[in-house]
C-alpha cells in the first residue's frame, strides 16, 4: 500500500504540471498533501499492526471469528 501512496504523489505532480487553474491547483495540492501526511502514515500503521499480529492470515481468522466480512 505504501507503493500506492507513492504512485498517488507522482500522479498529483503530473496533474499539477498540466493545469494553470488556481482552483484545481489548490485541490490537487491539498489531495497530494493528504496522501503524504495522512494516508501514508495510516497505511504504515496498519501494516505494522498486521505484521505484529502474525500477518494477514491471522488477521483474517480474527475477523471471521468476530462476525466480520470474511
């Protein structure tokens, strides 16, 4: 998932280079900032939790036992 956020940051760079509309630039910069400063740390925290709990298979079993979607 971390790679996906890196891809998103690069995507925003490309989009920013194609527009001069100040409103669009503001929106794209806000989205890019959220991707870097909020989404990436949140994904990293989730990965740390899953790794600490024994990996994805353990997490899926845990969810199933609690009436989750699996």
